[in-house]
């Protein structure tokens, strides 16, 4: 019974991978999920961090500084989360 339930959950999760999301906005638009993660982990310090979307197929990120603002760039929310992890 548990195995069948797991298989159903796996199939449903896999189907969700192909649904359009807000994360696929135009280049330069921020990822709401990544911004929420930064806010959740860093609180008020998140005001000095900016998340930006970059183009690309494979996950990649960069960490940069713009004045007093830390800039995390990535092509997916996971890539930006990895950038945050690498920075911290």
C-alpha cells in the first residue's frame, strides 16, 4: 500500500515539472521562491541582497556585489539557493 502511494506521489510530482510557473519570467526578473528563502533565512539582512534571473539551461550561479548590495544570480531558484549557501 505504501509503495503504491509513493508511486502516485512520484507521478504527480513529475507531472508538475512541466507546468508553467512564475519562475519562468523574463530574464532579469527575480524568483519569488528564492527571494522568500533569503528572507526566511536572513530576516532583515535580506534587504541588502538582490536575486536576479540569468539565462541558461544547466544550473549555474554567480555571486556579485553592487555597492552595498549582495547580488545572487542564477538560472533557477535552486541555483540561487546554492549561491546563498556558497556565500554563507
